[in-house]
């Protein structure tokens, strides 16, 4: 997902400093009939963005998961959420 998001930003000529682009993925795992199962994954993006590009970054954040092969592959089985923090 991080690559899909970064690629979508790059396609729109929104420069992202790799030193200021952080991604954290957190999985919520539950015990289901004695089997560990991933129920939810939250992907948190933190990146530096120019003030005049913030609205566009938010728009890209809103749709990028639909174009991510991983997110689409696990859709329906695992709830995938994303969060965005712009600094």
C-alpha cells in the first residue's frame, strides 16, 4: 500500500522526501477457534507535504487502496484501514 500511495503521489508530481515518509502497519490478531487470525490492518502514513498540496494528498489517500494489489487481494477477508498525518 505504501508503494501504491507513493506512486499515486509521484504521478501527480507531488514530491515526497523519502527521509520524511514514514509508514507503519499494525495488525489486529484474534484467536478464532484456537487459530490466530488477522482481522484488521491499519496502515498509518506520516509525511511532509507542502501546504498547497495537502488537499490533493488527502484526495489521493482517499482512493489509493482501491488500486493496491495487496489491499484488493485481501478485501473482504481482512479489514484494511489507512490513516494519514501530514507534517
